[in-house]
């Protein structure tokens, strides 16, 4: 009798373990180059292991621009800067991001880009989300450590480019002068503001985020925004600003395209519903 009860208990435990694992399953990511896995979401943190190009890991969550992963070949857990990872399905985790604000009173977050997909949760009017991709009228957003999709009809872009007007401005760890300074920005420098309070901008800074006083920053038009260029050669559209990144496709010579910004010699464009990059050297 005791042995029978123990066998039943073991079987039940095995079933519950399988269910728990299935429920905790997270998306897989792949490294696009050799990259350090660190003990925390900062370049100053110790290196736990190295993911070789093409290595896979289980995504456990996000911390700013960093992704918490469990590396499959070693079982070690740590943080990788998102630019150096892509979803196993091919979408970039380190893509150019924008912050969007919800305009509907209540908006479904779906498991895929369409109303036929299941609902993961809801966002309310005024809530903000980080969008990593726009495709077919749907934003792919960071949602509870994974990804979800929202209709772009009910979300507006609130990302801004701001220029520093003070001779030197503290970048702080939080929205207030009581927070420590984590760096300085000089007059004329620009930053991407992803959120704001009445007095402070939350900006992308180094490998994460920081805060600057709105008193000493003004909103400006991103460099080259709204400009139309002509391609002077058959030109790859890259997934990130650099020739080492994956090609999303090719623009034919003499094609014209609108650009929304310029960074390190690369123009930002929209290509087949995604953000892409082309070398400014081959445009006029």
C-alpha cells in the first residue's frame, strides 16, 4: 500500500514538473556575434561565459537594453546586450526601439500580429510600451519579459530627439536631482527620449537609460528626418547600422527612399514594414 502511494505521488510530481516547465517556457534567442554574458545588466559586471556566434539561449526577461538569458550549451544565466541577439525566429531583439503611448481606453496585447491571436493581457489609455518592430499595422512590443503585439491604430509614437542646451548636463539614475549622476552630456549633443515626466526626460544612455532635466534640453528634428535619397548602386538594407548585420533585402540602383534619421554614416528607412539601414555613401 505504501509503495503504491509513493508511486502515485512520484507520478503526480512528474506530471506537475512537466506542466510547470511548459508554463515557464520562454522565447529562444540566438547570438549574432561572439558576445560576453555578464552577471548583471552593465558592461562593468563580471563575464559569466561567452556566447559564440549562432549559440542559442532561453530568454528570461529584459532590463533596459539588456536581455537576461540562460545559455543552452552551458546552462549559465546572465545578461547580454540586446543588439547582439536575435529571436530564434529571426526578429532582432536589439532593433531600433521606439516608445508608444496607448490611445484606446483598453487595448488587447495579442500573441501574434492580428485579432485572430490570443490575448496575453491589456494596456490602458496612457500606458506606454517599447516597440521593437512595426509590421502590417501591428507593433511588436516588450511585454512582461517576452513579446506581444498591439494594433498601431491605437498607439502613438512618443519617442523624441532632444538636444542639450546647457554647457554640461548631468545624466542621473532617476528623475530628480537627489539621484546620483551617471555621466555628463555636453551642449549640442542629442539623445533619444523614450519617456518623460513633467520635469525630466528618460533617455537612452550608454547601455541603459538615464534622466536629464527638461529645462536644459529642447526637442529637435532627428538628423535627415523627412529627407528623400536616391540609391547609386544595388544596395543591401541591413538589420542594424553596419555591413556586418543581416541583409533584409536589396534596393535597386536609382531607387528613391525616404529616410527618418542618420547614425554613424547609415540612414534609417522603413523597408517591407520593418526598420532597416542603408549606407549613406551609396546615396545622393
